[in-house]
C-alpha cells in the first residue's frame, strides 16, 4: 500500500475517535451549499410570466410590421401597466416590518425581562469505565464497596480487600483473610480517608492503616455472627450484625464497646449517621427502620430508639441522609416492597412513598443538585436518577446484567461507582460538575489521633 493510502486510512482512523455527537453536529460552511437555489413560488407573478412567454413573443415578431402610431401606443400601454420588465421570474421585495401597536417601553416583557433558563445537564447513558470484580459476593445484606475521602475506592472480593486509586487508576491488595474468618462482609472508610474498617464473617472487625498497609487492631466481642454493615461517626465506629445488635465502638480505647442499640429482630443490613452525627438510621431484614438519637445513648443499658418506622414490607438496606435538609431521610425496600420512602426524622412522619417497580438495593443523594440516585435488581438491574421532590425520572442507566447491590460516591460528588452480581464494577458520571465549588465545613478527620493514649 502506498504512502498516500496509508495517510488516508490514518486520517479515517483519527476521525473515528471523535465523539459521535460531534460528528453528527458537524456542518459545512453555508457558502459550500450554494449549488442550486429553489425560488419561492409565492413571490412570482405567473400571469405576467405567461403573457411574456406567449403574447410578448408575438409582439416582438410583428414589431417590423406595426405602424409608428401603433408602436407608440404599445409602449405607453406597457409603461402604464409596468410591463417593461425584462425578467420573467422576478422576485418581490421583503414585506415591510409590521408597526408595533404598543410602544416597547410599555410592554410587560421589557419591563419584566424573562430569566434565562438553566441549560439541561447532559447525563451519559453508559458507564465511563468498567472493571472486572471476580468473586464479588452476591448478597443483598452486605456492604462491600466504599469510596474514601482520599479518592481511593475499597472493594471486597471474596476474602480479599482491594484498593483502587482513582487519581492514577492503580490497584493494590490491602488484606486477604483466612477462610475460617472470611469472607469479608463489609468495608467502610474512616472520615480521614486513611483508615478503614473491615467487617468479617466470623463477627470480628479489623482496623487498617491503608497508607502504611498495616493492621492496627481487631475489635472482638461486638457481635455473635457476621458484621454486614458499618458507619463512622468521628472516632466512633458503629457496627451492625446478623444478631440484630448495633454497637458503638470507641476505637481510641481498649474497652471499645461504649453503647449498644437493640431493636431489630433480624440482621442489621443498613447503617447511616446523619451529617451532624446526632442521629443514626438503621435498617434491618425485619423490614424495620429505626432512628436513634445520640443524646439518648447510655453505656449502662440498651438505648431506646427515637422512632420505629414499620411502613416497609421487605428488608431495608438502602439508607441515605439528605445533604441539604438535615432531618430528611430516604429509605429503600427490598424485592417485596420496591418503594423509596422519605421521612421527617424529627417527627417520624412519612413524607412520601414512590413505587420503583423493583428491588431497591442502594440510595445516594447528589451533593450538587436536588437529585437522588437509586440502584435496583430484577428486572432491569438499572440505576435510576430522580429529581427531588417531584420524583420525576431524569435518567435510567443500564449496563449491569445482575442486581446492582452496592453504590459509592466520589469525594467531589460527581462520579458514582456501582458493583453488581455480574461481577463488574462500573463508573458513571451521573451527578455532573458543581457550578460553584463550596468550601467544606471543617471537621475532625482524625479518629485515630489518640490511639496511643489508651485509657
């Protein structure tokens, strides 16, 4: 193949890498499209054109035989009737601009200028990246994915916890537990983005320093069976077990169990602290949601819940506190329920309930917009983006071939990672870039800062 052909095909290959949208919207210059012009029929005088094609030709042929008087009469008649035009297909001028009946300064539109509409955000319908996740446990009640504040994603695959650094797409193995202790049943980053808690099938919880790649301690005696859910509140690590118990662990001290919440009759599969750290939401396989208040906690006896919410008819794993309304909680029910419910956690009132049509596995609020993302199981295994409070569907993201069990949000709030029973990890640019970067409130991100001072 000659050099010219190689250059031609290389140019074609370069063009194929361009986004499809840009290819479709690419238009030629208007000067390149002037090969023909189709006239406007409404601007033509067909009566005059017919006369010039028939009678006008006869007059020209008989002009030599006409008398001078007849010729003078014909010219005067032609000038009077405006028939001296030489073009048959003549075009008329544009119509005059209509006169405004009301002065513009008195119009309501000018006195009240319309607010420019916000451009609609483009939501990509396909995942930005897909990673292989072999041996991902397909269990609705576990929590095997979390994205830390240092932009590192943790995922548990079987007995091993892997770390994926979003800044350079590098992967590292943090720990592999023995078969008698595994599999890993939950992972949760501490607020500092450096330390991570790992819940195990044997009821233990391990605390790791991801930067130094070393284990700090093991929390024992919290539960009698696997630890499927965890949530941090500064230096307090809250764990939920298959035994129905919820335990607050102070990781700074040797006797780490400081409070116990008892209210669930079956496995605790969802735990989330509010942004203020004052209220804890828990969801269980007993179809119940509890709201616990930190001010009511007691180390001497099991703490009584603030609200017991029993409207769901299936297991509640999906919990999400609203970032722009502190007392608003969203909860999602399993396959027998399929609803997303919204609660006022001060009063315990159910504000709204939406039937999604399928199992709700996970919920995430947008940090930048008033939007909520839900992940689902059978039949579509999709991610659905909702506009709050109208709960109008903004987009449905498909690609997973099995139920989307776990979701995690990037620190900037723009990207969402989803892991499914099809053993894939997908990344979605669903929430978009914030218009104005807001400075985050200052919080204490050192839960292990006093670890060397054991009381």
